[in-house]
């Protein structure tokens, strides 16, 4: 049985409890982070901790722990669960208060929960060798996607739509341009240029995205941060997505049309290799 962390305590998962009045449960009034673990070490922890602080401050929510304490909790949970390959999920909510749309008093204690998910073979995922298939769907999420909130119903519906269509995931489209995948950032490659949506309130500022774009630039690859259309995507030489749980994952089919040769592209494969290599070296 897993050991999970709830509000200062490490508990067996079946003894961990939060209130029915928790605002995360009642209002999706909470934020989260997912950090991957390879070789028992945390990948890009500093980036995830920094984004958590930003999400909290955008929502005027108090941080229950410092970044140092957060790192210590992550490490302790990885150790207690003997996690070598997988994910650490972290959620902070505004805490439990009688149901009211207005935020509760500032002395209401936030809720903090962390748990691990073992994913053996995460780095060596067969899907990375095959590539994944995506469909396009309209982006029907709220307008502050740069805040990593736990309101994931539409992304969840998107994954179900993809599954029903025999695909692996969905890319969301708004005003004629691709925003991002349901739980990842989206990229196309045309010639030797990597194209991905610019940052703004329309997408999550991916931690893997930031690292991959930095590594691409260091490897003299050309990067354009701008909107792209589905037509451009279907006509691309390559496509891929990035996230903490998939790293760099090639996309080989979009809305039933084969991308490039229909096999994972060279740029995606190279970036996956560089990302795994570099981030493992920097892992804590
Ligand atoms: N999702 N865009 C969205 C909408 C996401 O939910 C995620 C991450 C990303 C990629 O961000 P990062 O590189 O920091 O993981 C982009 C996580 C993995 C999840 O919800 O499980």
C-alpha cells in the first residue's frame, strides 16, 4: 500500500482523509503539479516548485510550505514508496470552509496532498518508438490556462473523445489555432524549424516545454514560438508533444492523416534523447 502525504502527515493511503467541505472538492479551488521521477530522482523539480508558487499567487492562495519543505516532502515520499520510475502528484487547495462562493478567511488552512504513481518503463515507453495519434477538438476550457488548476473535466472529456475515435489524445483548437494537447504542449516541425504556441493565458507554461526549447536552442535548432493552424499541422514534417509524464512524445497521425512518414520524426527523437539525458543529469 502506498504512503501518501496529507497536511503534514505521512499515512497509508486508506487512512488519508480530507474534508467534504474542501474547496478543491466543491469548487475545483486548487492547483497541482506533476513531477516525474527517474532513477529515484526528481526531474525539473525547481521548475515545478516555481510554477506552483505562481499558480498559488495568481489565485491569492497561501502556500502551505516553502519550496525547500516541498522538496523534502517529495524526496521523503519517493523514499518511503521506493519509487524509482513514476510520478509525484501534488495538490494544494484553499482548504475546508462552509460552502460559499466568496473565499474563506485568510486563517483557513490550505490543504496539501501528495501521492506517488509508479510507472515502470516511463522513460522507455513503447509509445515513444511508435508515436501517438491525436484528433482535434474545440478548446472549451476557461480563459486562465496558465494557472495549473485542478479543473480538468474538459481535458478528461477530450481524452474520452480521442479514445472513442481510436486515437491517443486530442489537440485543442481555438480561433483557428492549436492551443495545446489535453495534458501536454503541442509542437510541429516544418523543414528545420520547431513551431510551438507562444506563452500567454491560453496555454499552460509547460516546464518540459521550457527545458526542451532551451535544449533545442543550445543544439542550434531553430524555434518559432507562435500560433499554428490545423492545416499547418497536417502539412508538417513532424509533430510531437511534451509534458512531465511523457517527456517528448512523437505524434504520427492528426485527425486520421499521417504526419511526415508516419513514423516518429528525427527532431522529436533527438529532443527526447537530449531531454532525458540532460534532465537526468540535473535531477535531484
Ligand atoms: N499535465 N499543458 C497542459 C494542459 C497540461 O496539463 C500539462 C501537464 C502540460 C505540460 O506541462 P509540464 O511540461 O510542466 O508537465 C501542458 C500534467 C502532466 C498532468 O496533468 O498530468
